[in-house]
C-alpha cells in the first residue's frame, strides 16, 4: 500500500492499469486508523488485481475537493481513470471485499 498526493494522483491513480482503491484518510480520524491493517492485508492479498493507496485529505486538498470528499474514511475505486464506486465509513475486510467484487 502506498501514499499518494495531489502531485502524483494523476500518475498513480488515474493512469494506473489496475483498478485502484483510494482511501481518503486523515491522521486525526480513528476509523481511518482502524482501516490501516485491513487495507494493508487487502493490498497484500489482492495486489495482482487491485492497487490500494491512501491520500491524506489535510495535506492534499486539491484532490479531496475535486472528488467532493467530506467524510473520512471515504473509499473510491478508480478504473480506467474514472471513479466507479464510492463507500464511506470503516468496514471489515470481508465486507470490503464483497463490495469490491463487482469492480474487480
């Protein structure tokens, strides 16, 4: 799992060959911290089908505002450079995988 910024969002997410799960996160957000181990496991287990990245909303307001992210954690799946799914709130890995099934 990697961190992305306003500066490299285009290259790392929009230009990615695989679908990309972006977690819009913040250091001060307890549910976001709770998702860390879940996302690391997901990145490890599904790395051949899905790229998993995090974007800190406080440090990257341009991308955060462009996608109208208001709550953390917000998860967006990008495929072919376009957002195809959005989910808000922490969730267990099993539920996250079920919600991602239609975009993988």
